[in-house]
C-alpha cells in the first residue's frame, strides 16, 4: 500500500517517544462561552483554508480561488463525535509576523483567538514552502493538526506524501485532505478537538508529553531558551518586546518559550525553512507525469499573448452572457408577474385601503416595487453572481492580476491590487476589506477610490438592464468602456495628487481549477440571498415614499429644485435625479425606482423606460449610476477602514467625477 493510500484510511499519529519535550506548556486557551474549545484554522494564502473551514463547519464561507481574499475572522460552532468546538478562520499568512498596513501582526490575531489547538492547512504538493508556518505554530506550544490539502492536485502532478513519516517528524497528526470535496476534513478537525480537549482539561502532564522536541540547532535552541527565561522573569527591555506579547505571557495565554519564538522569529525563520527543506525531501515521492491541462493553460493565461486577448474575450463573454440570460429571465418573470400577481395585488389593496392616495402609494411598493425587484434584481444580479463565482472558483482572476500589473503601476498600485478590484465587480464592500492585502495606506486608499468607481454587480445590472433591451447590447458594452476610461483617468489623476510610490508585485498564483458546481451555486446563492434580504425592504420603503411623493404632487417641487443640475448638466428628466439620490441606499434602486415610475405612469411593459427616456438619456444615466457616490454600505465600510474624513473625500471625489463625466457624455450624445 502506498503512503497516500494509507493516509486515506487513517491519519498518522506520532509515537509517545517522539513527543517528549522540555519547557512549560502555555495555559489552555480561552474556551467559548459555552465551554467549547477553540480551534484556529491557519494557512498560507490560496491553500484552500476557507474552503476547508466551510466544509468543516457545514456552512458556506465567502471564498475565492484568489490569494488574499480572507481578510477578516469568521467563527463557527461545530459538533463532531459528540464534542462541541468553535472553529475560527484566520486570514492567510506566510509567517506569524506577517502584517498589513493598519492591521495587527498575524500572531496578535492568533493570540486574540486564544486557540486550544490549531489546524494548519498546507499544500500537499508544496511542503517546502508550507511547513515553515506549521513549525512556527508548533513552536508556540499549542497542539497542531496538519491538513495536507489539495492532495488531488499533488497527485495529478506526480507527488505523493508519506504522511506517516511527516507525522513522526512534526510530532503531530497529519491528514490527507481535499477541501473542495470534503475528503479528510472532518477527521482533521476531530483530531484537533481531541487534542484541544487534552489541553483544556488541565492535565499538565499530558500536555507536557504532547510537546515536541525543537528540530533546530542546539545553539538556536539555547538562545531561545535563554530569551524565554528572561521573558518569564520580566528581564527584557520593553522596547524590544511588544507589550501585547508580555501581556499574553503574564496572563498565561502564551508560554515564555512560545513568546520567545515570536521575538526571535527573524533568527528562527531561516532555520524553519531549512528544516522544511529536509523534511519535504524525506516525505515526498515524485513521479514523472505530463503536466496537467490546467498548468498548461495557466502559462497561456498569464502571458501577454494570448493572455490579453483571452482576458478581453472572457470579459465580453461574461457581459454578453449576463445580458442574454438576464434579459430572458426579466421578460419571463416580468410578464408572469404582470399577468398573475399584479391584478390580485391591485384588487386586494384597493379593497383594504380606503384612502386613494395611500392605496396608490401602497401599490407603488407592493406591486411596482416588487415587480422592479423581480424583473431587475433577480435576473441580472443573480446572473452576474453566477458568472463571477465561476471565474473566481476557476482561479482565472489571479492570472488576470498578473496581466494587469503594468497598468496598475501607472496608477500607483501593484498588480496585486487587481484582486480586490476584480472582486469589486461583485460587491464593493468586501473588495474594500480586500485592500488589506496591500502594503501601505496610500495603496489601500487609491485602490479603494478605484473600487468605488468599479461597477459592482448591482451597478452592472443597472447598466445592462437599462441599455441592452432599449439601446442594444453594443450600447451596454460602450457604457462599460466609458466607465473604464473614466476610472483609468481618475486613477491617473489620484496617483499624481497623492504622494508616494507603489510596492512591487509579489503574488502567489493559484492553479487553474475546474469550478465545482456546488461551490459556485453556494457562493452565488449566498451573495444573492444577502442582496435580496437587504435590498427588498429598502426597495419597498423607497417605492412607498416615492409613490407618496408622486400621488400627493410633492415630487413636482423636488424635481423643479434639482432640474437645473439634472436637466441642465446631464440632460436627464428631473425624476432621474430623484432615483439617483435614493440609490444611495442601494445601487439597484437607481433603475428599479425608475421602473416604478414607469410602471405607475405608463403601465408594466418591457419598453417602460423607453417611454420617457431616450437611448442617449439612458446611456448617460447608466454611466452616472456606475461611477457616482457609493452606496451607504460602501460609505460605512470606507469610514471603518480609513475614517470619516477620507470616506467623505472619496465619496465627494466620485460624485465630482460622475457629474463631470456625465456632463461630457451628455454633450457627446447630443442630449445637453
């Protein structure tokens, strides 16, 4: 039986003689409020850690086959084999001392989680680069379980791992896992829960028996031990040791030895890499195989030729598919609603609400508002989420980041900034969080500004739904091209105005993978259901308020007040300005509220927008919507990341860019 086959039958645990060690173990981590032990899941970027976490918890977690997409901490309560635990998914890290601008070092995030055990997810096909992090976690004195993930991809590349020998070397359980399929995931987490139970039981003798012998040279071990002694006695200058580390030692959350390994990380890291190199050579068995198709395709994707034409083709195909599928679903669902639901709602509301104006406003919300949601939100947003999930799960977006490096250098950003910007096509909020993978506040601020100018799925749906049915698909493509030029010009200007320079691109490219239908569906549904639950109440309330304004005649003065700006500068009807203003709550409302007005004024028809706006006006409206002030959720995220002053500055800049660009486009198309 091969080592890989043996790994499928059971995990490998070290013999007791392999785990004898000296030194004190740190006190048990803080259990959750219900007494459950805490299990931290850590790993390098793009090792499948969040997919592993989602499989282990049985609940979807936001993931993408793109490095650096986990930038926040997720918690899940799990129960395996009758044992309860709390799983914590930490951001991807290369070392314990990794930090991004404005964020704590990774060891601080790990200590804040107070884990009783750690699951270290490593790439089974690249142990040399992944074992140093496992060694660093082991050096803390916290029990670890190693998940040799992506084992199927390693096998396809002719790499087998002797899990038994690796377990002996690490003095820790090692499991063969395939996170995307759930293979070995529960067994690895179950082992971690078992070890956490030993640690949190207070049995100090059992904990000491589980501590491994350091695999480093004797002089290195002596230096770390001496430093640990000084830390235990408080005989270390505070300017050499972070106060959070001293507090953790004083509180018993970390042993002096574990703290010493963090302080001496710069000296220990080369030793860890040397150990990882030796151990990987011992446990890996490599066979000559033909490179997988995914690897051969990846070389073409990241090369200028044919990478750039392919990128353009993928972009156009994605937009075209969204237009085609969205338009089809919009026609079907809109017609069904108008035929089956609208007459019933009208009869019921008219019978139950005796006040005509109130009844009409209610119908604006329940009939016209929900019709707009059904005919725009469901078809176009869901279609876009599905296609975006396919691109993310395939790993293609990371390859696009490499192609974009030179372009982003001109904007003062590394090519790595393409990752949050591409994620922004789904939603700006997580994309802004994703800028944490950048190195400086300047880069994060510039990237966030560009993110707010990047059409999210909601704004893309507005552009497509407003133009494709009435002005044709070419007009929609042209609108996206104009938006791209606007964002590029604004980015160049921002780079010139904000002093500083960009860091070089250092990106760990993931392999191309066949998207898994279940994962794609779960990701699209997670995002879409979040959109529906948050947008529907806003849509109902906004439609009701707009209906009240319309039915009482109050909308007239408001339209007159904004007419000089909206009609004079942008060449749009005043009511379009009202819809744009209310769209600050949710960008989908920019078109849906226009549809509500059209339905109320002209009846529910496929050409309702064209009844009161020309193709040129729809084009301008789509462009302004795509680049104007971000929605309230994005503004709040900007404020949380950079402060209100920077958030308002970015929002004001996008408003100015939108009005200026809208005015220019309006004159080019001849409506102003």
